[in-house]
């Protein structure tokens, strides 16, 4: 639903948003002049996502913005960015309760989903003509709406999988964008986003088992920037093969519900997409464990598995809930289970949902 369609002009007093989580399966290319960079494939899962509540009005602390819960400071930064980007004025003040958010830098897209969640709430609270709710009170977003939210909080500078996943979930293929030689001259208000090439909803019966290493943080920040700066360009033949797998194997298999074909393409895409990053990823302290985990899952009979982003998260695709339960049970008997957190998720098919709530509900923490 478009961010600009509305049948109501009254401002909401309080809202909440729930988002899916993002798994990034690898980029198509980067570093080659004249070739689009950062395009790739990703998929959205229904947990562990972001759950956020926001109430309009100046907080009792006297600050313009006040946040509680995990990543509270970051939520406040996103709120400030929105107010500045949309020129909302001094009256735009709110209290934010971050009820739940995935761990940072774990390959689950927490930064983008949190940023977009904050932007969605700010938009609904302070630009009341922005969004029209459906019959059940739920508000969804189309791709143009998600891009506008992302622009306000500075997300989508490389991959846009999480941006498009916020607006509809699914398995996503994005095309990448041309990177100008003089990046400093790019205006944040007009910079190009990687276009969405394809989206497909995975069969409802399929499940995603997520394996994450305990007490481990993936590459991020300056280290990630330095890695991209030092890595050689992705060879054209690798980009060509990744594109072929994504658009001629992975996406069609998902669309037709061909589980075996999808699983085979998922494994091959993930392994090949990791090749250009080996120089940097092999130095990560958990690199060997990630490789062992994928090998162990294959030994347990699960072919459709892949690492998300830099890790330390690996996904495994299962054809049913019972097969996912079986995989988790068998994995628990392995040595790697001692160092891993495991959960079973559904593949998300709707993206983020925003609802208007009462001010009393916004004040209730209700954290898990």
C-alpha cells in the first residue's frame, strides 16, 4: 500500500511496528567500473524481527526523543534523521520503546529493519495523511514507500534487500547500482537505489532453520569499509554465473515450489557468492566454524543452506515443519550445537506491519 494514500487526516497518538528479519545470500558484483555494484539475493523470515512502539509528545525526561530497550540510542538517531529529512519542526517529539530487535551485525539485517521501523512510526505520527490502514487496521508498504523511509534514515547505501523485504517480504533479487567515481558528490536526497528485479513468495509449508553463533559479532563499520576497499573486483564470469543461478534457477524453483531444485541452487549460489570475499572473510575468527556448519548440515541431509552476509548466521531451508524439527533435533547431537543458537522461522510473505495503538499500550514494555 502506498505511503501517500490515506483516508484519514487525524494524527495517531501511538503506533507500533513489527518487521521481518533479513538474510542476505550474497552479492552479484562490486568493484568493476561501469558494472552495477551490490546487487544480490536475499530472503525475509518472520523471526527474529523488530518490534517497536512509539508515542507522540515530549518525553517526561524533557528530551525531544527518549528511547528504551535494545539499541535505544540508535533508535533515537534514526528518529532525529527522519525529523531533519522531513523538516517536521520542533513539535515532533516522541517516546520510543524498542521491544525486540535481532542482535547487531549478525547477518539478520537489524540496522535496516530498525531504521525503517522508526521511520514508519515517525511518518505515521507526524505526517497523518501518509498511510491508509487496511480493514484489519494493519498498514503495509509498497516499494516506493520503503525507499522513501530508507532515504530518510540513510539505509540502502549498498544492498537494498532489507528495504524491499520491509515492503512485502519474500525472496528478493536486486540489480545493483552504478557507483559514481566521486561518491562524495552524491546527494543523499537523490542518490539511486538498487532496483528490485524480482520478488517471489516461498511456499507456506517451507521453513527456515537459523543457526547463529553465540556471543559472536560479524564484520561491520570501518572494518567492513576497509574490506570492500581492499577486495579485488568480482570477476565478470562469477557475476554472470551468479546472475544465471539467481534468475534462471533459484527464482523459478521458488515460484514453482520445486524444493530440491531450490535447495541445490541456494547452496551453489551461496558458495559462489562467497568466493570474492574469501580474502577478507577467511580472516574472521569464526570463518572455519561457518564452513564446518554448512558441511555438517549437508552431512545431515540438508542441501539448501547458506551463510547470511558476513555471518555469523547460517540458514537451512526445510520442506516442512516436521523436517525442520528433525534437523534441529539431529543438529543438537553435534559438537557445533554447543556454540550455536537455533530457531525455526517461516519465510515472510507480507513485510512490515504498522498499527495504531492506544497510548497505554505504547507505555507497556512487554519485552520477551
